[in-house]
C-alpha cells in the first residue's frame, strides 16, 4: 500500500438509527467478521449499490479496486481476495462452473 502521508482523506459522518433487530444483526456481523460496524455499513452500501446500479460499464470494478490501494483501511489480502471484496462470498447452493 502506498503511504497517505501528506494527504488527508475526508470522510463524512453519517448518523443512522437502527431498530433492535437490525442492531442485533449488525452486532452478529461484527462478531462473525471482526470488522467494525462502520466498515460493515460501508460494505453493505457498496453491495447494495452494485446490486441496484449493476448496469455499469465493463471494467468499473477495477477502478474501485485501484481506489482502495490508497486507503489505509484497505484489507491486506485485497490482491488475493479481490472477488470477495467486490462481490462478497458466494451464496450457498450456488454451483460454480469451472
């Protein structure tokens, strides 16, 4: 990863009110993944946008990965697990064609 020394990434704080079932779900995801709540919410937003706005031009995902390189919070195994970070884990019951 490249150093971000001398540059500052500006993040916008967002306040979210969750119902108790959603709080429980978020807490369960924190325990299962070891990720922070904010990171889980960011990933959920990205996944929803990919599912909802899926009509992107070919190659759009590469730009997203490139942008992560400068992010100090980017996962260390990004190169190896890039599909997981872009698309999530495969759903159970789905067969993969090899």
